[in-house]
C-alpha cells in the first residue's frame, strides 16, 4: 500500500492514471484487441495529466507492434489520438492562451528539465526522506524480480520496460523531485511494473 496510503490527499491523478494504463495494457494483451476502447484509454491517459505522455508513447508503440499487420486499425488509432490531442491543446489555448501552460511565472516547461537522471534515480529510490525503498523496503525485491523476468519471460520484460523506462527518464529529468517525502508518489503510474517483478520472483 505504500506509498499510496501516505499520499492519498495528493495522488488522485496518479491513481486514475495507473488504473487507465493497466486497463490499456490488459486490453492490448487480449486475443482480440478492441481498437476503439484501447484508443480511448490511451487518449484519456494524456488528458489526465501531461506527464503521462511517455506512458502513452510506450504503449502506443506496443500497439503498433501488435497490430503491424492491420493498417486500418493503426490508422483508426492514430486518428483518434490526433483528435483528442488536438482537443487537449486547443482547450489549453482557450483557457490560458498557450497550448502548453508554463509551469510557473518564471519560465516555460522546458526550463525545468535538468536531465540529471542518475541523481534523480538515486533520489527516487534511495534518498532517506524521499526514496521509495525507505518508504517500503519490499520494493528492493523488484530488482531481483526484474532480472528473473528478463531470463524467463523476456517478452513481458521488454514490454513493461518500454512502458516504464521513458516515464522514469521524464520524472528524473525534472528539476523538482518533490518535498516533504512526496517524491515516491511519482512511482504510482508504474507501480504495477514493480509489483509484477516482485510477483515473478515469488512465483
């Protein structure tokens, strides 16, 4: 339950995001993929919060691989994404006069990226005030589980990496890693990947 319980007052978008990304991934793993439902789930993920963009990109790439022999389904997916993304950007423009609002008065979104990814990884996992491992040491097992998953179920390991690694790069590039021990809440979106690794280890 950690870090969910500690931050229930500030992780509403994260909880909704992980529910949608899990639903999208599970719908993709069905024998017959419903393109309309999958497309709406991916579109919703972007609307929930813009930081979900890497998750959208990763699972969209998986969809292209799965449906590579069905160009009409891919076209339908692309059109739906284009319509919803355009609507999102247009709504921003109507409300705040910019397709992507500034993070603060001091500058635009791109000004907040430092790309200190290695330091960010250390903060998110090992910092004694903000690190996930200090909140819940059971996630140490994720690393062993990931190694086992790579050996025994390489396809699933590659798929989950494609979803989670771009998101990790994004959150560790941002210059504001959270204060008051709140940084680990950003793991919520990819919590199902970490717990799947633990499950692989136990199984």
